[in-house]
C-alpha cells in the first residue's frame, strides 16, 4: 500500500482538520446463514463471502475522501459499515468518537447517506412530503424542517419538483433528492454513493460545486466520503483517494501522488508549425532511435502534432525540443499527460499485483461481493 | 430518547401512512363497505338462531352481538399481532427500510412507529363493527366501557409481544412465520370468535379444548364479552385479567430478548434490508 494512510503530507489541503471518521482494521465476512444446521443436515453451502479485509484509514474534518474500485470490490459494504447498517466482523469504525456498533444511533446523528438506490423513497408521496418524513425522524421540529427543506430544495434546484410525486421525478431529480435527504440534519459527515451518476453535465457540475463548498465552508467543514466510478470526478473533488480491490485497500493517497507513484511514464504532445515537415520527420527519426513517436496534422490548421511517451524527468523532451528548434519549427504548445486514476485502478486489478499484495495468510480468499443477493 | 421526540417520530410515521392511504382512497371506502356487508350478513344469519341459544352460554344469548364483538376484537388483536412483522416486511419490500434506518432512530422504535398507523386503522375498523351493529341493527352494549378498553389494550399488548416474536422471525427467516399460522388460524377456531369455546370440549374432548387455554385472545374476548354483553364488573373479570397479565410477564421479556438477538444477527449477516 502506498503512504499517507494517516496523512501528514502538507500538500494535502485538508490534513489540518481533526479526524472525524476512524476505520480501524475492519473486516467483514458475510456468514453462511444457519451454517451449523446445514452442516448437521449435510447440505451443501457456499463458503462465507469475505467482502472487506483488514481495512484501516481515517478521514479528517473538511476532507473529501474518495473510494474507487471495481464492482464487488467492497465499496458498498465499507460505506454501509460506516453508516452502521452493517456490523463489521472485526475491527472498529468510529465517527466523531462514537462507535458504529455500540453507539449506532449517535453515529447516525452525525452521518448522512445518499445512496444510488431509487427505491429508498415513498413513490406515492411528493418530494417535499418525503423530505418532511425523514426530517421528522431526524428530530427536526415542524418549523425547522420546513425551513431546512426549503433551503435544500433551492440549493439543489428542486423547487419546481417539490410538489411532484417521487414516481414522477426524473432520474436526475431523484438523485438530487437523495442528496437533499442526506443533508437534512446538516450532518458533519456525508457518505455519497455516485452523487452525479444520473445528472446532466450542468447539474453534475453544480453538484460537484456544492460538494466542494460544503467541505471548504469554514463554518461547516463537512467531511465527504465519496464512492464513484467517475474517476475524473474523483480526481477533481477528492483530497485523498483509496483504491479498494477484493476487499482490501491497495493504495491511499492524494490523486496526483497515486498517479505519480503508479506510473512513471507520461504522454507528451507538441504542436508546431514548419515549412518542411519531411525534414523534421527525418531529424526526429534520427533522434528517436529507440523511441516511437507519431507525427501528423493537428486539428489546428497548418499545424503539426508530435506525440510520444517518455519516462518522467528523462532527457527525451529536451532532445525533441532541440530537434524542433534546429529544424526551424515554431513550437505552439506542449502538453503532457501523466497516468490517470484508471491506470492506477487497472494496475491493482492485474492478477500478479493482487497476488503479490494479498495477505499470504489467506491462501483462498473468497470473492468479494458488494451486495448480497436477495 | 425523550418521550416527546418518540411521539414526534411516531406521529411522522402516522402522517406518512395517512398520506399514503389518501393516495388509495378507493381502498378505504371499499373496506368500510365490506364491513357493512359482513355485519349485515351476520345479522341475517343470527336470525336463524333466534330462540335456539343454549342457556349454558350466557354470552351467546344474542349470537349477533357476540359475533360483532368477536370480529371487532379479532381484527384488533390480529393487528397487534401482525402489524409489527408487516411493518418490517413492507419497508423491506418497498426498499425504504435502509433509508429509515439511516436516521438516528433505533430499530425497535422503527417497528413500533411503523405499526402505529395499523392501530389507528384497526381502531377505526373495529369500532365500525360495533357502530354498524348499534346504528343499523339495534345492538346494545352495556357495562363499563373503560374496563372493556383496558382488557382490549392488555390483550393487544400481549399479542404485540407475540408480534415482536413474529417480527424477529421475519427479520431472520424473512418468510414462513410459525406464530402467524398458529395465531392467525388458531384464534378464529379456538378463541371463541364465532362460537363458545366450551363447545370444543363437548365435541372434541379436553385435550383439544386446552388449545384455547394457551391462546391469549381467548381470555381477551371472554373478558370483553363479559363486560359489554353481560355487564360484569372488575371483580368478575379478574380471572381473564390475571391470565393476560401472566402471559404478559412471560412474553414481554422473552420477545424483547429474542428481538434484540434477531436484529444483531441481521446486522451481522447484512440481511436487514433483504426480504
């Protein structure tokens, strides 16, 4: 696992916040129901499913913490354990100092969960009535709940849908209502499961801005625990990202550190204009004796685009720029692209990586499963 | 949790269910109509037995009044028994249980509050049996209504304990609740809803008749009929009251213990929201 499990990297902007969520060596194995009875009756049963294994991290006040991983990696189980909906088999989760098993009600007072499940609302009640119900369960008075609901409907641009039955709302609005519900009691910790999944690009951008502002607002300093398959969004929003695979945290760091740690290659694109492109190509072939490159017309008229990969901090870029300069090229732009989070994710999904980094004391790890079949 | 907060939450569930009920208006009116039709049917059936009542069965001199109290109380008792498990199952099937459990509210509170609307409805519909009998068919009830209400509440609480056991089964096994089968079908046959329980002894022997002795609704119905039909007072209904209190003393701690185990197990298995 990479560093920064407990962050002291000054480059991480939220590291000065107090720890709010502590996850300490938690594991979750879904037991086989009535295993002893099935053994007694000599009936076949599937082995227990190990969904999360020995996971530890902490999330600080005002931090946006991302959790990424493929389907079935254990993201939902981990989120639900923080939300007290599932009890860990081993280890502890504490939120604001409250234990998720022994003080579960207190934990829920500090946590709001916005899931991706549409059926979690009452379809024959309207949006406002749904929020009123959940606000009252949070203990808000009639006056306070009306005020808070009005604020949230405005913030999430749901005012026009307030009187519509939930069944009649668009998928995007249902998603927004789920976030509104999570924010009803103004909790210091928000657990967001793909909060922009069904939103149009404008609404998604607004949602990201809201999430950012909640974390950055000095008076609130909301801690956000975000699970998402949208890696660009994770990269844009999150201060730190944990990569989970087969129930284990494989890496945890700031997105740019993850990218840097897991790939030392970068892709470089240079845009230039020149009168004699053939001469440039010949000079590049001579210089690139061991590298491959592509040279072609750029989208910009009369410009050429040269693309190649290099090891970060090697001499290739300098060599290429000298060649271009020598052949009378006018360099218009240079862009470099380091590894993406997708590549980081792919790295941990490679069988040899998983094989080498898994706990050797568990020779036959059961496949992690995110959700139990009904 | 303060009592005020608890009541506020119960009220939230009642308002929610009232609103959901309003979205199905037709169902409400059809149910009222079906009670009226049932009461009318029993009125005409009772006319067959005019003058044939066995003098041993003092509560059954007017079988129509006995049936009305029997059906009204059975409706209420069954609500007490089944509403808790139904509340869990309905939230599971709707997919809303998880979102309710994400609020700072304990599982027992969720179950009690979710079933509150069922009791409101049961009170209304059970009353309708008695009101229709009084309004349209000249059935008169006597005795101390408060005492009858006390017996009704005590019986309902006892049945709610069995309901908690039933909800525990629903939580762990999801379906196939033995308490439901035993009490649902057993009460109508053995508790004296439609005929005196003494007849079971006469026709089926004392072993079978003993089944009615282990069913709390038997004592609840007997007590309520003694008050409403025979006009008896507290001293005369002491025996069914004591029996109900014994049931309560055994079932309340047992059901709460079983329920806490069931919740713990469901959370451990991650099956709380499955159905």
